[in-house]
């Protein structure tokens, strides 16, 4: 587990660290459809609010009555209200992943040349379950290994893994994972898990997006 100083912003715990920060930063919105933004810098100030100048947003969106997964690079900004507004458009948290966790993550990654791992060209939705929409391609990928999954947990947490294998029960097994979540006091924690086995029937995970390599290349 990590120290609380890595939490740059948390609307629920009313944490706001003023300044410019760089490193491996993961931010999450309250809207579960458009949930994660990856960036290497963030600016937090009382005057301008929160600005991510070049972030990769990952989530789902509705186009012509069809819900599809997406990942796109853009600039994102939020005004910070005194009451830390908690509507769906608000930022829930931004967390700076410590170097020791990133080092473990980097060391655990498979080579892109590993022959049995599927790299998606375009970002795709593997799983989504909410009150309006359901996407479930887990059965289709039984026995396969997919590269670059991003999952959203039911408690508002996020798991970012190097790869996910779909076992014979159509349950996802994440390998080389950065896990973000809240403890019983709603405090944010980040950890590294070499293996994370999730049972879909336990309703721990609510969505999985497989990032396409078109947005991961520099």
C-alpha cells in the first residue's frame, strides 16, 4: 500500500494539492461511462482549477443509440467548487502512482512480440454492465490473452493491467496490475498485484476496455 501523499485530488475526502505534478497519473471521473484519464502531468490551482493538458481518456460513449468503448487524447479541465461538486461531470480523484509501483509494473510486462497475446488495433469494449447497457464478450475470448485491459471496479476503483486472460469459466484474470481503490474509510490506496483473479458473478468489476495500440504508440 502507498502513502496518502500520492493523492493529488479527491472530491470525496476533500483533498486538493496545489501545484504542477508530473509522473504516472491516473484520474477518474464520477461518470462510470467515461471513467479514466491517463496522463504524465497535471496542474491544480485555485484560480484555474484542474488541467490535464494531454491525457488519454478511456471509457464508453453512446453514438446513434449504440454504446461503444473509446480512447482519445485531449485536454481536460474542471473547475473546483468550494463544495467539491459531486455530479457526473466532476472529477472524482487524481492519484500519482509511486515509482516503486511503476517499476514493478514495467518489470512484469510481456514483450509485445509474445506470440499468444492479442493486441487490438482499435480500442474495444470487452465487458460492461450497468442499469442501461450490457456488453459481454468474455465467452468469445475464452482461453485467450488480451493486451492492455483497463477495468472499473464496483467500489469506484480502477485496475490497469498489462494483460488479461479469460479462463474456462469466462472469468478475467489480470496479470501485472496496478490497482486503485478505497479502503473502509474511503481513503484512496494504490498497489501492485502480479495476479488478480476476478469472478464476474461476484459483481466486483463493472467494465473492461481493451486499449487499442493506435493510441498507445508515440
